[in-house]
C-alpha cells in the first residue's frame, strides 16, 4: 500500500513540474568563517530561492533527481576532489514557488580538504529537470596549521580498549591558536602520531584571559574557558574528542578555577558560582 502511495505522489509531482526546464534558482553561499584550523569540520551555508513559479522537488525518481555540489579550487588552480560515495542528502527536499531554504553543509565531510592553503569555492545545483546548472556567488577561505599554545600527553584508559594491551596507548591534548587578522581563535585538538581524533572550536581570545586545564584520573580533559569578563564555561572532553559534560559559571568575588585532588585524580571547580541561562548569559 505504501509503495502505491509513493508511486502516486511521484506521478503527481512529475505532472505539476512538467515546465521546470525554464525554472530559475537563485543561490547564495556564505562560509561560517574565513580561516579554519587544519582537520576541523568546515561548514558552508547555502541559500536556494525558487523563482520558477513551480515547486522544485528533489526525489528518487530519475526525473526528480538533483544534487547540491561545490566547486573548490586551490590557489594553484587545482580542484579539490569529492570524497568517494559521499554526498550531501537532498532527496525529499521540496522548495515551493517563491520559497527559499537554507542548507548548512559540512563540506569537509564531502570534499578532500585536509591540506592547508587558500581556496575559492562556489555551490551549484544539478537537477534532471534543468538544462543548465545554477550557481552561487564565489567566496574564499583559508586552512592553516595554526600554532600550539600547550599540549599534554595522556594514556587511554584500559576500559576504553577493546582488548587488553601491554603497551599503553597515548593521546595528546593540544590547545591550538589561529590568527584571522587581529582575531585569535582557540581550538582543542585530540591526536596521536598517526591520527586526529577531534578538533573542537573553543572560541575567540578574550583580552588577557587564558584557558586553563586539568586532566582527571580517567584521562578526561577539563577546560575552563572565559567567554566574557564574567562568564566561564567548564568543558569535560574524553580522549576520543567526545564532550562528556558542560557547565557554566560566573565570576563573583572569586574567579571559577579548576583544582585537582592529587590522591583521587578528581577535578573540582572552586570559586565563582553556577550561572543561569537567560539571567546571567544567553
């Protein structure tokens, strides 16, 4: 019964958009930032506006098949290739006449962007109902290695290993900085000698305030991050880059700080007090 309904709906859609060959799509492309740290996830925002007067449908039927793609070219005019069998999912998307839709695309999941450099990029749509492709504006971005502020090597806890190993496996927590004009951004990188396990964007520098850190008995990294003169975020991240906990503190007569119990390896927050959303921060 469900398959019959799908066929019926597809026939209706095909009939309703039989004149789409003359349709018009307006596209704009914006990058989340202009500078990125090597190996971090790079996001692009694509807005597609339907000026055709007909519904634009992305479906599984051959006549409805369409793709949202990107052209990325290095400064040396070398195109960055797509990752095999990886594409942004568009099936099921319907853009009504006069409507616009936004798509947040993690382009580094679909294109080979591991190398540093400066790149030009534009988005375009291919669709079987159109004779031509529709393109967005062109913009640029840069991928950089950044610089290391501090790093700490820890062992992977035994309970996280699939098999008991005689040799302790290591991870390195690294606080990296990246300059974009006068702005300095901070990142947490979790890596070993052969692999990057995660890159977490922590935010921009705030005056002379510093990000402090401690490691607990389970090799989790605790970070105290100032996001305003009065508000601090406490993050707990494991050796695989997974966020274990997040809490927000505010400065009072004392400043929130991390303290490690040397006997148990447990991390405590002393000073300040818990901040409440909407009242103390947004």
